[in-house]
C-alpha cells in the first residue's frame, strides 16, 4: 500500500512538473512573439464584445465568434510548435 501511494506521488509530481514546464515554455514563446500574444488578447476582447452585443452583426455574430476562437486555437498551436522546435534545438 505504501509503495503504491509513493508511486502515485512520484507520477503526480512528474505530471505537475511537465504542465509547469509547458506553461513556462508557452509564456516564453509569447514573449518572443509579442504580436501574436497581442493578437490573442485582441481576439479574446473581440469575442467578449460580440457576446455582450445586443445585435447579431447582420447574422455574422455566431460565425465570427466561432472563427475567432478557432484563430486563437491556431495561434496557440503555432506557439506550441515553435516551443517544441526550439526545445529540440536546445534553445531555452
């Protein structure tokens, strides 16, 4: 029982460390690409604005929100790719 508990603690600690490293790497990538970071913030602001707006922007509101969310996802994936490439090259 004790070995199982210790094993779970070790696995949990490793998973937590990996998440922390991924977040740190992602933040450093966004610092290296400030225009992409700004685009993500602006898209978030636009989504919030459109969601609160009382009108539907001529029927384009739902699609604009969905496409903006997809754009944010793609920008984040691009940064993850850059981070993985930089890490393989030994850049930190």
